[in-house]
C-alpha cells in the first residue's frame, strides 16, 4: 500500500471547471458530461443510468466483494413557483434544503424552454434601505419573502411570460468562486463539487502509479443527493462497501477538521459501519494524514439513500472541511488533499471481510465480539 502523490493542480482545475457548470438538482446533464469527459481522458470505463448518474469502474484483482466511492454532481438551486401580482416578478421555492438567508442577494440564472437563459438577482420583498429603512431588518427570512428581480424590462406577469419564463423553470445560483493564494477556496456549491474533484484526483493518482487494486472499486457520481435520493438507484448487488464523499461542517459545536479529512461517525440517520470507519481511521493514523472524527445531527448523504433503498452494505462517510455549508462556502486545498490521499489508500486496502462476498451466509470471519 502506497501513499501516492496527488496532482493538486489537476484537482484545482477540475474544481474550477465544475463550478463554472450550472447543475442544480434536476438539471445535471452538463456536469455529468464534464465528468464523463474527465473519465474518458483518464481511460476509466463508465456507464450511465437512465437519468444520468455515472458508474465508473477501476478494476482490481478480485471482483467480489467489491466497493464503491460515491459523490454527487448536483447542487442546491431554486425553481419558479409563481409571480407577484404587484410587479410580475417571479416567486421562488428552494431546490434542496437551504436557507433563504443565503438566497438573499444571490445572482442567478433562470433556465427556460428552448435553452433560454435569463439572469437576475434573488431579493427580499423589501430590499432598498432608502425606501424601507429599519423595516428591512425586521422582515422575515423565508422563501415566501423572496422575489426574483430579472435583468429584463418587465412590469407584470404577462411581460415575464412573454419573455419566455414560466412556472417550473429552474434557477441556478451563481457560485462566485474565489481561489485565494493561501489555499482557501470560497464559492457556492463546493458541496459537493470539491468532493468530485478529490475523487477524480485520487483515481488519477492510482492510474498514474500503475498500482493494482486488490478489488474492484466503482466510482459513483449521483445527480439527486441534495433532494435525498442520490445513491438510491445506482448500486448493484455486488457492492459490499460504500464510502460517501461529502462535506464536513466547520463550526464551534463540531469537530470537523479545517485542513484535514474528517471521518463521520454518525449522521442524522444513525451510526456508520463500525468496522469501515475504524479501518479508515487506521489508514489516517498509519500514514499520518491529518484527520478528525465528527457527528452530524442535521446531515445525511448518499449512503443514507442507498440504505433506505434496501441495500445491505457497509457505509461510511469521509469529508473535507467546509465552512458555511449550503451558504457561501469555504474550504481549504489542504483538506481536499488529505481527503484524496485517504481515498487512494482506501482503494488499495483489502476487503474488510471475505464473508461480505455473499449477501447472507455463516458468521465466517466476522468478529464475534468487539
């Protein structure tokens, strides 16, 4: 097992290019196409589900049991749900779970029929301090208190409809990425495009080294994690271990590492697999990877959707550190580096148990007691 070199320039480039592609849940084809292009460049074979989730294959010495690493290309967004009577400006609802507090002031693009794209800004109903004074600070923070100011000459609902905008049009939030010289990365949608970049960088490192993996490893890229159903439809029965890659939440009440990788011990759906999480922690300790453990009470990932879909698999979650998740987010390249290093080592590690090759059977090599 080797601690392989990670191409940080490649990771950063992939992340920049992914952030430039709008991919709110429900409109992920272009991001899927980008990831497919990168897989082709790396000569990694892949398949797509009907809806566009990607399953790529890194071959190993054995085909069963095998493992999968999952991340998602879809992001938060919004959708037009109606029009305000006073001025015709669109009303909006969230796509995914995020606060209207972080929608206020966001630049965005509306995607309509015929590939029509219209830019605009999400604003609270009272936006001008010169007009409303202190009332601005007393208005509620809610999606019902938002409207979309279009960059177009419209004054009523009919004007907006004639422009080509309709109820149900998806809204992509501009990421406004900033890559600081000291390694900090500020942007919307680092959840989970930073995770996608780390996974691709890890795969690139394995292939460049010529390392033979002990077992097949599937790279899964889902398209609906932000609405809770990400990995529910892409797994096949041969996968025994599923490792989700997503963001950890940096806060005073959390233990997520700002600059290392975080192993989640539990999320809102319950504890992760005991053996898989301890194996990941052991890899971090053995290879001196900066890491921490954390518990997330208001969080779920692709692995939860996979289990709820009826898959009997071992699951774990590894995270890059992210400040202000589902807002205007910030991560550090060192955290993504640590994450990619751990992924490379996990790909090289043997199966946890030989008995996992079958969905059901005798106790075999499963420890009888901890």
